[in-house]
C-alpha cells in the first residue's frame, strides 16, 4: 500500500518541521571496544571473536583507550563539553546478533555533551546543536539466506557473524533542529555531509556510508505552523547516503502532513528507507528509554579523562571547518558559487586530495563536480561512493596535462576506471586512447581533409584563418577524436600558407 503524500510546498503552508539526527560512527581502532579482537573489516565469519565479545560467562571487558581518545576528539571538534567522569551502561534488549543480550552503551552520563556545529546551506548558516556524543559497541550481523530480498521474511535460514560485535561506535545525537522550514531536507543532508568531512579530517573512521562506517537515523516531526510546539516524531533508520537523507526527510514531511491533514495522528515508530522506490515503510514501535532498563555497567571502571589529556587532545584537532573552507577557497581561487557547490556536494575533501596529488584546483573541480557527480546521480549513489579515488582523478588530469589525452578522451578513461580496467595509464593503453600527434599520421588526415573541402581550403589560402576550424573538425572526426588539435591546426596553416 502506498502512502498518501501532500505536495511539499503545501506541507510548509501548514506545518513547521523539526529534525533530529542520530549518526553512528564506526571508529577505525585496531581492536574492539572492550576486548583485544581485531576490528578490521572483511575477515572470515566468526574468526575475530573471543569470550568477551561473544558474551561468554566470566569474561571481563576492558575499555579501549584509543576509542576514548577518538570519542573525546570528536566531541571537541563538535564544540562539546567533555565529562570529567562518566560511566558505561547496559542497555537491555534482545537482538539475535548481539550475543550478550545487552549492549554496552552510555546513558545519562555521555562522555561528550552540549556542543554545536554550523552547517552551510546555499550560503546560509544553520547552527545544529549537539545534545551528546557517547561511546557504545556495534552488534554482529545476521545473514538471511534463501529469501529474495536478503531480509528475514522468506529466508530458508539465518546465519550470524559476530566479527562486528564489539566494534567501537560513537553515536552523535542532535537536539531538535527547528526553523529550517523548506530547507529542512537540505539541512539534514548538509549536516551529515559536513559531519562526515569532519570525521574524515579527524582520521577516526573510514566514514564510508555505503559500507556502514557512518549510519544516519533521521527523526522528523511536524508541528502546526508557528505553534512553537514539537509534534510526534518518526525515526527512519540507517539511511546510507547523503542523498537518501535528504529524500527521506522530504518524504516523511509529505507523509506526516497527509496524515495530520486528514485528522489522523502520527504513530511514534521506526521506519525503513527504501532507496529503490524512494519511500519509507513501518518498522517497529519506538520504545522509550525506560523500556531498556539501563543500569550502570558493573564490569567496567568509570572513564575520567584528566583535563590535561583533554587539552592535549584539543591541540591535535584539525583546522576549524569554517576557517578551512575560507582558506581553501582563497587558495583555489573559486568563486562563492563554485565553493558552495563543492561544499554542498560533500566534495571538499576529495578535491583537496586531488589537488594534493598534483591536479590544478580548477581541473579537480571540473572532474568531481561536472563529470563524476553526473555519473553518481545516474547510478543513484553519492559521488564519494562511486569508486573513483582522488589519486585516480589526479592521474587522469596528469595525462591531460601531458597531452597524452584530451578532456573528451579522459571521459572514456573514467568509463574504464568505473569498469575496473586498471590504472588510467593502463586504460589509455588497452583502449588505444592516446592522442595522435605524430606528423605522419596527422599529415595524411590533413591532406585528406583539404582535398575533401576545397572551398574551405581556398578561404584559408585567402587569409581567413578562422575557417581552419572546419578542417580541424573533419580531421578529428576522421581520427575519432584522438588527433592533437593544436598540431593539426599548425599543419593546416603550414600546408595552405
Ligand atoms: Zn573479542
């Protein structure tokens, strides 16, 4: 059954949206949160486990100091207070891929609290207030086999892989974000995208949304316009791209409005986002915190980071994002509009890396914003998840700069990169894409073009040099775009001088 939706503009005529974002960041520590098991991705199922992360009787957890350090650095970068003393708590619930039957998390004593982050949307700044950032552990993974969709419904059997159980997570929770109005979907997207930039700059996570290193839950509620109240919210879980965050907010605004318009009430629940159809569907009723019967974790000592350590970590923070954007814009010579596009696309980091790898700022922008963003949109993924690296983009541009290929041929090199055909150099060789600048081959093509276009040739002989364009075009067509256009022009003018 499909939902009734209200047109987006009509939603805003009657309601004020409020957003809330919960982002889970999987840390890139060498070991798990409470044991020494390796935290690397991709091992054979159930090979990175021990009595502690399997929840066996008698096993005792120990806090991973590096994870605490990463949590504090994230908190400081988000302008949070850092607790002088805090504890872990048990969150009790049953989940088949959580072997302990409770999750070790933090409850009323988070390590980081009361922060903020400014996000840019179309040149306007929104201050997103951070309620808390706390430490917890990830669950294992269930694999449902035999069903069509990979979900448990229709599956023949299910398997559980506990390699991920106990990987350190930081959950970052915003306060309700109000006043964004029609920009609510864009603000949600910008927040997640700029938060990812920050996490990457901190170096604390791989932060790949498509691989689940960074997962966003999107809360949305509507209140009657100008009432100043908050409506009942729904929570759309695990939205795994920037673009889906934006679409999910938009969809929920339109769905809530239709229910409220018809006199109905919003049911507080989790929702699932479906990338393919662009809709959310009902998940489970959303529990209140007291249902989890939190209590302080008795097997772990409290975490009490010294003020000296916190200040030392403050000294390791990357440049403030606002200053960084201003500095890069000045270094790169981008216009305000160009910079806005880059920030909105979440491409500041990749472009910076591409420039560091040797490409000019304008070339880096051109490939990421024009070429790769278009391809990502066609594929329905975020451009950072397309699978082309900054180093590869710089390598393609180096081939253009060297005159080996031109921009048009470079697009075919990107085809090859996306198809996994090897390095840019290998693709140029395998596909025979190099520009021909050899006078022998070019001369023959120029002679043929002159012979086929005697009128044009006469004009050039009479001094109308601009007419050469037509002959260059004919040569390019003959040589499938691979002729060195500058050399072709010289040859034409020499031959008709
Ligand atoms: Zn373990």
